C-alpha cells in the first residue's frame, strides 16, 4: 500500500519540475492537477516507483522533456570515475576487500535525484570519507559470503548514475571472491531521474567488467511484472541477487527470492521504517529484512 509520504514526495518532485520547466502559471496549475489525479487513481497495492514513473511520463509528455538529468548523470559519472582509482586502492589495501567494497557501494547510493532535488557534494564527500565506518550486520555479511561461494548466476540490479562507478568496485571484489559466477548487471531501459541506463554503463566502463542488460522500463525500480523478458529471466534464474537503492527494494521486497538489499536511507520514511538516522546504510537479505521494519 502506498505511503502518504511517498505520494507527497512524488507530488513535490512534480512541483519542482513544473516550476523549473513550465513558466505559464495557469498551465502549471492544470498540469499539477493532472498529476494529482494520476496519483489519486493509483491502483491498490501499486508501489511508489511505479506511481512515480506514471507521473514522470505525464510531465515529460506534456512538457516535451527528454532525459532531464543527462547533464547531472554525466557530471557524477565523471566525478566518481575521478575517485575510482583511489577508492579501489583503499579497497585493495583493506583487511576484507569484499566488505570494504560493499560499504563504498552503499555510500554511492547517496547520488539520487529521485529521492532528492539536489545532491550535496560536500555531504557526498563526507560519506565517502566515512564509508569504512558504515555499519554492516556481520551475520548478514557472513551469510552473503556463503551464498556467494556457491553462486553461479548473480544478478546485480543497479540504481543511479555515478553510483555505478562504486558498483564496479564491488563487482570486482565479487568476481575475485567467486570467479566462476556469471554476473549480469541490470540498468533502466529508459531515462528516469538520474537512474543508470546503458549509456551510463558504457560511459563508466562497467560493460567491460560484466554483462549489462537494460530492463525495458522507465520505472525507478525493478517490477518483475513490467520488466522485459531478459531481465526477468536474469533475476529469476539468479542464485544471488544484489539490489541497489530504495526503489529496487520497494518493488522487490516480499518476492521471496535470495535478494541482498544495499542502500542508504535517504528519506524520512525509510529512516523511520528501519529505525536509523537519515543517510545510514542498510544491508539486509530478503529473508530477514521484515524483522528490521516490523
């Protein structure tokens, strides 16, 4: 069931984009009413990412917008590529490379123009510096290592541009820990917010490291009923699934698959659900995550 906070967040995003791209006040008001009606008509049980995508499609169509965040995606791809060598060196020099890589990949989830209207680079840099201090439940981590040791197919569900540079670092650590596994990275099929698409995967070089596929949708999550067949098969056949970001969590939670969720709690709703401070990280398995939010 949709939370009021998710509805409010979607409408706030609509207001932000209308203020930025529509200067006519009357037209802006009418478009906002259309967006509100679309939200109000959301089917029972619809997830926030699916509702959000419907509103974004409406605004893009009415305002004639393309890839709204293309410049921001290029900026953060470039910014994190500039940090990649240093972060890789920190991972390589750590006592547990897989654990350290997990923490940096978690931090990268901060770069989210869907959950936020702007990304504070000072805050991002602080989080990057403090990545080794991010808390990861050791029991969940040990279970992850065990599952990884026997995995033959791994699906890695990416989230945002920029962030996927740190995903590269984690995938390298995963391949080192389990070189026999086939890793498939899934990106969005069409632009939505600053979510990573195939263009970003190529731009950041992740296509040179693993098989990358586009999921065929513009939903900022992974709804298995709406993604293309290739993505559905990659997820269903995977022994181990790594799900990045809040949107992927919202669309996959409850599926019962062997999913490890990895994200930062960037909004008040997630911070409250997981009983942590905002921008704290979560690493949880589908089988025990319900215990964390009950």
